[in-house]
C-alpha cells in the first residue's frame, strides 16, 4: 500500500551565505494510512516548517515530498492547491477561519472550491461538525464561538471530504480534553502528523 506521506531527506534552508539558517536537515518520514504520528520539539526547532512542506504550503530546499505517492516538487501553485483540497487536511495554529462565514460555511468551503455542489458540501460540513460535537453551532460565526469551538471547527474543516492526510499544528491548545479526544477519534483512517520537529 502506498504511504499517505513520504519525506525523503528533506532539508529547508532560509536565507543564504553566512546568514543561512537550516530549519530542517535531512528529514525522512513515512506515514501509513490510519497511523497517528506526533513529533515534538522545542520552539523554533522546525515543527511548523516541516508541516508546511509536508502539506505543500512551502517547498523543500532539497529532498522529496510525496502525498499519496504523488511528488509535490515541480507542481504549479494551482496543482498544489488541488492536492491540498483533495488529499490534505490542515489545522493551522492560527486556525484561519473566515470571520464572514458561518461554521458550516467555513467547513464546506474547501469542498465547494473543489466543485462539489453547495447542498452536498453543506451536508458533508454538517456531518463533520457533528463528529466534533458542534452540530448545534453550524450557523454561528467564528466570533460567536469559544476558542475551543473555533479549534474544533478548524478540525472539522480539515476532516471534510475524502482526504486521508491530516496535518495539525498545535490544534488543541484551547480545547478541553473530552472534545479533543472525540475530535481525533473521528479522524478514522486519516493519517495525522501533529507537532513535527526538525531532526
């Protein structure tokens, strides 16, 4: 079976010459479907950089990144965006919910951008919100939700659709333990890489 995520000797260097900073040095990692991976490290050790590269939000200076067997190197921006919408769910530290959209609209947006009809996308969004115990807040806006609820909306958005890779960068800091456990249990076969670090 093809790994959901493969990193092969991935390095990321910021800057050039004497001011160059190596955020990642030769990281290799393979994540199978259904596998949960948590990698920890101190602040500034390259955790978010690794997540960004794994999800196609940033590019490696060297090495290869494959998502479901597809190499990300050399892809155009539109192609990378399509891979993220279809294959990668991402929970950001800053959550990145759109203030003018309701919880359900935030969750359904990636599906609609990928051409799923609005009614079907909303149905999928409502199911994802139900899985993170937020069915009752579907029509509320982000500023009408607690911090923990906003985080669970972000998790629902990352889970919606057929994605098999879920990348989460400190997704549970403001959530209470019980909803967090329910949120991650509903991931099912999605592979999760949370808090990666630099090797």
